[in-house]
C-alpha cells in the first residue's frame, strides 16, 4: 500500500456565516436533526471541525453544513483541505455514509448509555433514540420509576382523567412488570426481537 497523503493544510477558526455551502450537498437536515444538533452544541460545544476547501469564491464546505446553519454567528473550527473539485465531490458523497457502515456493539452501547447522566432535552431525546435504534433496553431505577408514575398522574389530573385511589400503585406495578418482561425478552433473544 502506498503512503496515505495528509490532505489537511491547516485548522482555521472562521465565522460560520462566511463559509460557502457546497452547491452539490446532497444531505437534507430535518427539524429533528436540527434540534439534536442544537442540543449537542448547547451541551458540549464544538468538539469536531467542519471541513472546507479554498475556492475562488471563498471557503466551500465539504462537511459541516448543519453546524454552519445552526450557529451562523459562531466562530467555528474548520479543517482546510487541499482537494480539487473531483476529490471534493467524492468526499462529499462518502464521508457520512462510510460512518454509518459501522456496526453497533450493543453491550458497550448499553453500558455507555447507562453511564450518561443528565443533559438537555434535545440530548436526552437523541440518546433515547439511539438506544431504541439499537434495541438497547432502558432501565429505570426506583426513583426514575416513581418520577415517571408521578408525571403520568399529574398529566392525568391536568387532563381531568379520573383514576381510582390505587391507580398510582397499579401504574407503578404495571411499569415494573413491563420492565421485567422486556428484560426477560432481551435475555431470551439476545436483544434481537421485534415488538
């Protein structure tokens, strides 16, 4: 195998609004993805660079269009690469899809998700969705279960739904039984089952 070329010329901090969107960008960003990105940036900040190349019209993005859009007034880290037009087109097409080819180690993902605490609403939604996408069972401790039951009963009261006096205990028991059955199904099937 020949030596692999380093195509990164420099890391530059650039106001996002000065970056040119790539006219060939083929990815659309739905509102759920925009919300997730805003949540990540609000909680963690920039921990990855956008990728751009120099053209006669300025810096043209290859990767990072959504980050540019959600933080247009922010100074952002940009890797400047020395790609020609043909190479830039190839990278624009393959950069994200090659990442989606990775397979999940569900055990490690379950462990990692279990270690993460707190977060803003967008981050929590994203983490929950990642867990659901990979059939990772979400475990509740007693405090979370009590909070879930309380939230449900408060919502029922707000909607003026009548509950008999034992409803709290009944809901809590039902959730515990559902959690037990889900764990049992995961153990029996090794995590691969459809609901």
